[in-house]
C-alpha cells in the first residue's frame, strides 16, 4: 500500500503541475526570471526585469528551470519539473539513510511521511528556490552521517558538494542551516576528533569553493553591488531588521518572533499531531537511553535547530520551514520504530499520507471548474489575447504594473503603461496595440480616450474585472490629451 500511496502522490503532483497555472507572485516571478535567462543567454546575472538585475537569490534554481524550458519549452510544466526532480532526489536520500540505519520498512515509512507532509508536497511542484536548498542541505545532512558514522569516503566529499550547492541555491544561510545543528551534535556527542579525521576539510573546502565561488565572483563583476546587497541586505538585515525597508523586490514579510513554529505545525501536517501524541504517550519508549551513536540527537537537532534559529528572525515566511522536513520525517520514523507502532501497526500510514494528494486533486478540480475565480494569474488574459492572433508587430500593454505571470505567458511582450503620456506615445507610434486595464481604471479614463479603443473581451479574475482593448492605427486622437 505504501508504494501505491507514493505513486498516487506523484500522479497528483504531476497533474497539478500540468493544469494549475503559474500564480503571482512567487512562482510566476521565478519562472519569468528563468525565462529571461533563457531568452537573453545571460547565465550569470538574474534579471527581475529587462536591464534590472535580481540580486536577492543565487542562480541554481534559475539555471535548472531555464535549462528545463530549453528542453521542454516555455510552459508551467517545464518551469516546475526541476523542483519535482529535486524532491524525488531528496526522497531517495532519505530512503538511503533510513535503509542503512534501520531497514527497508523504516525507510518506506520515512519516505511516505516526507512525501505526504503538506509543505513537501507543495514544494515538490513549486517554482521556488527552496527545492534546490532542501536538496543541498539534505545531501549534506545525509553525507555527514555516512562519512562520520559509517566511514564512507565518497560521502565525506559529497558533504562539501552539498554545502557548495547550498551556496548556489540560497547563499550563506545554507551553511548556517547545516552547521548549527552539526556544531551542537558534535558538542553533545564529543565527536570533535572523529569530525576532524573523517572529513577532508582542506580538499572538501576547496571543492565547496570551486562549486560556488566562481559564480559569486562573476556576479559581482557583472553587476557591482551584488555582494553588498545579497550579504548585508538579504542575510543580515532580513534576519535582524523587522520590516526591513531595503528590499528591492517586494517587502520584508515582518512577522511576530516565533511565527516559525505555527508555520512548522501547519507545514508538517498531518504528522505533527500524531508525533506529539506519541511523544507524550510513549515517552518512556522513545527517550529511554539507547546506544544509537547519537542518531536520535542528530535527528532532533536537524529538526529543531533551524526552527530555533528562525524564532528570532525579524522577518519570516513559511518556506523557512522547508529545510527541516527530511529530518522531521526520519525523526517520525525513529519514534514510530521505538513505540508500539512497529511493523505490525504501519498499515494506516499510507492512508494518512494520501491527504496531501487529495488536497492537490481538490485544488486542481477547482482550477478546472472555475479557473478565473481562484487563480492569481494573468494567464486567462494572455490566452484571450493570443486567441485574437495579434500580428508580430502588435504590442501588448498593461495599464500600471505588469504581473510576472503576464510577462511569462506573453514571452516578455507585456509592457507597462503608467501614465497618459505613455499612452499618448503609444498612440503616436501609429501601431496596432492591445491594452489590458482594470475596469475601475478604464471607467475613470476621459471618454475621448476610451473611444479610441475596441473592447475585445471582458474577463473576471477573482474580484477584479479586466478589459482587453485594441487600438487600431488611424483613429483620431484628440489633441486635448495627446499633443
């Protein structure tokens, strides 16, 4: 049944990846950054908009999404496909560690728990930086244990590969997420000498630097100021300064300190309540002293230390929970193994895991039944524009800001018009163009200007109504507004 549950979850995730459009802002933004990378051929600098560098994140997830779009075309599935592959790789790493440490049944439990947790299932198909980060930190987490406790030489180098990839996935925070729990684990288990002997610190550090540092050097060289903003802004100020005002690409997501714990409680569902119940009811079995070579403390620290670290952060968003998911799944597995819920009581686990899949099916069905009312995306408008078969010379404008989803689905053709002067310049160019405008803004337009357009379609997206308008050259523009 566990294998069937995993296949069901995978099929649900694939279905959602195909059907649900890219939503603003996160998914659409990172997809559009990757599309711009593919279009411009600049694989060093990430671009928030044409000519505007995106300094907030390193490139690993963007590289993967851009390469995927090169193979499969510019579409939702291609943008999301690397996240799915990385998530499957994380499941494989967790399986390998659990199987070597315990047995195949325990490994299957860990994988089912991880695949069926709410945040991991969401992350497996989302265009975000987190899938690359989770893969990197999990590779380091698994490799360290194999290197230090099972004397695996190859894994000792893979530990540093994981750190190097983490620097390319999210930046120095990856070193913190791995290093903080490792420090306390080594301290608690007095494993300093073993740590020094089992890891190739000099060669490994060089390997980590070889993986990550060339891009950092090139990024600063291409757009000076990147390192200062990325290190001081995205790491120091984002952590220490509540409501940090220096964010160039949005807002700092100020939240009360400790908000990471409610996020974790939600994101680890449906397993959190079960685990809490077991820890209370079977505390003697769980916490009885065992010779496990620090295994239980390893899992506890990798689950709790990142959450404790972010407890004091000035700005928090729910993806900060994602890196603890693999360790939590293994911790759940270990607690399950130590309680009376052993092999004879494992049949119900796959059924619990299926809840994430049913959630995805429900969301997909809602999108299919009434997509315009629930999707935070401009895809229906771009689809309507494409159905009009605009000429290659025709332009597409948005009144005000252009959402990332509009940029992505229009292949970068959607451009903003922010004032009547901009609109007049478009008129004077005497080219066929289309304008997308909110109904409220259109009604506020001077009547003489609204008469210049043909209303091609009216679309309702959520609570907003949009007009898709067409201007054909030759219409007389009143000089009162356009001189």
